[in-house]
């Protein structure tokens, strides 16, 4: 199966092409441009590199959140439009699962997190399953960063791009993966999409929607 994967959660996103479980190529988006400007040229360049016409893509996978408003809107909208135009299927992949999927296989459990702004993080716990994947061990939570840090027990391993702000504040006995594993990547979006698709999961371009880390500030202020 020819898979086109998109990841636009973080400031610098990426795109990847995979044939089933085999990664063919991954390209980083232009760091000097917003994803709304750089995503389409990156997809075009990637498809040319692997020798695919758009109509030959069979599955479009996209990191669907939690994450920032603009990045997720751009990525999910592009995935839906591309899939519709190319006649491909589409799958949304949980961003925290994408972060967890990067962890080395010897890591038995992990707490993944993303910066949700205004002092909060979106976080989720994972445990290694019999199939070798880190599987969710609970729901995604939006919590104050200080409370999340304080609640981490000794022996916990953590990962995620939001750690860059408070890496020095980890509690005793809590360790962080090497920063090379923190960012969600399109390559891992493709891996998870192939796993889920092979297990029978299917998506719908009409119902796929971004899952933001939090509600817009204007709505929170109104309701407060």
C-alpha cells in the first residue's frame, strides 16, 4: 500500500512516503515558512522523489492532534482534500501516539507530552503491549505543566517537544528520552497508519477533524 503521511503539529513539520511498513522517504518542511506555505511544495517534491503520481497514493495519514490550531488545521485539511482528489483513503493518527512510537524498543512505558500553551500540557501515558507497540494506558489529559511534573513517579520515562522548556525541572528519578526522539514525525505517522489499517481500522474524510490541545482562548475567556 502506498502511504502518504503528513505531520504538522509542531513548528517544523514533515512528510513521508511508505510502502506498507517500509519507509521510502521523509522530508522536513521548509523551516523558514509556515506549514500553509511549505506543505504542498513538500508533498510535490516527495512524490517526485519516490516516483508516485498523486492518483497512485492509496492512503493519506495525518497527525490529527492534540496540537496547535494552525498546524493541525493545515495538515488535516490538506490530507482530506488530497485523499478526496486522489481517490485515496484517509486516517487520522493521535499525535501523542506518534511521539510514543519513536521510543526505543527497550522502553517498557512512557509519558508523552505536548506544550498546550498558557502553562498547560497535553499528556498521555503508554505501556508496551505484547505486540511490541507502546499502547495508550489512559486518556489524554490537559493539565498544568507544574502539576504534571509533580505527579510523575520515580522511574518514569518522559518524551515530547514540550520538555525543552522545563527539562531541568524533572523530579528525582524521572528521566527524559534523548531529544532526538521527542518530535512527532511523518515517518511514525506512516508506521502507525499501516499498523492500524492492517488491523482493520478505516477513516472517513468527511468526519476527520483536528483534535486541538485546548479550546480557543476567546471561548475560554467568554465562558470564564
